[in-house]
């Protein structure tokens, strides 16, 4: 597995945190809880992503954490495909590395982003499918993030966007969804995912 941007030395001086009144990321200390098997009963990552993935595809998991979606997606795209896993916290990516190694997944590229930007322009126009699951409400610059994701998608590339009902109400979700359509994406589906508000969009 290729791991990029993960410091070998994870002493406190190297840690990245974003904690303020309006925007905060899930603390890395709780990252393992996001991958527990019980969560699959509500958010089965294979069921959620399989309709949009095929062997050889390139996928991107934005806000990947320790790999709840990344690992199943890497199996779905197979050895000829790859999954670009993006997160701001090096500890999350270190956990992802451990989980991917344990699962035997060597087609994962981990990318540590900046708090203010994903920095993923090297993959512009190459991604078949991207997922933003329960993370946009944590972003300090949602429109900037969406613009970067739009740029990495191929023409016809798909994006699954979901927010948790307990943190994002319907009005807020609609406002977020409008940012995607303003960026040039078109809503093509509204799949049912428990305790989630969800849409799938495509790049024209």
C-alpha cells in the first residue's frame, strides 16, 4: 500500500487539529469506533458503494477516517483499481494504513490534506466515484472542498453525498446540496441510507 503525507513521527508537535465553535473534525481517538462491525448494520459500506464501483475504477474517499468505506471500496475496484483516501488527521491515516495492511489491500493511496484545502489536483479528471460521507458539515470551506471534488471527477463521474440526520437538518442539507449543483453536478438519485440524508450526483 502507498501511504503519502503521513509523518513517521506522530509526536504532539506534528498533530493537526481543527476545533472551533462552528467546524470541527471527529477526534482521531474515536476513529476506531467508526469502523466497528455494529455500524455496518446501519451503513453497510459494500451495499452503499457497490452500485457505483467496478473492477479497475478509481475512487476517492474524502474524510476517510480509518477506512470504514476505503477498505471495502478497495476490494470492489480490485487490483487494477485504486482508492484515494483523504483525511486531515495523520492519526486517522495511520489507522487506515494498519487496517489496509491487515486486510491485504495494496491499492490504497492515503493523502493527508490541509485543513483549508484537499490538495488533490494531481488526480483532476481521473476519479470515477467519490464519496463524502458525514463530513461536509465539518469543513471550514464547503464550497472550496466541493470545487476540488468536482475537478477530480471524470465526465460522468459520480459522487455520493450523505449527512447524518442528527447533525444536519433538512434545510441545512438542501443548502449544502445546492452547492453541488451550483458547482456543475446534477442529482441523479436519492438512495435510502438509515439515519442519513443522501443524494448521488453526476458530473455532466
